[in-house]
C-alpha cells in the first residue's frame, strides 16, 4: 500500500475550504432584497406612514405657530391618510433642522 503522507486529507481540506469560500461569496454577492411578500410590502408601507407622520409632527413643532394639540392632530391625520391611501408611498415633507 502506498502512503501519501496526509496528502489526501490536505486535498479534502482544501476542497472544503474552497467550497466554503465560494458559498460565502455567493451569499455576500446577493444585493439588498426588496419585499418578497404582500405582508412585507404592507409592513414597509406602514413604516413609511409612521415616518411621514413623525416628520409632519416635527415640522409642525418647529414652526412654533401651532399648539401641541394641533400638531398631534396633524400627525393623526397623516397616519389616517396613510391607512386609507390605497398603498401609495407617503409623500410627507422632509424635516429641516432649526438652527
């Protein structure tokens, strides 16, 4: 019988290592996944609606001409509009920092 001095184990180890590297590269090469199901899309829309409502309230508070209650009502209206807009993206104004 011919003794290979552990060469077979090295070859197997190298093959497994190469396969692991290829698998890791495949996983990392996948780009950002978009929503894959309707539930995910609805969740993303709700998050956008909440973010838009927050932006509306922050913009209102920064203006100083409305009371806290009026800003709260504006936020509530923005959230309600998001619930009833048929799944359209929120087009809330962006906030600007008051300096």
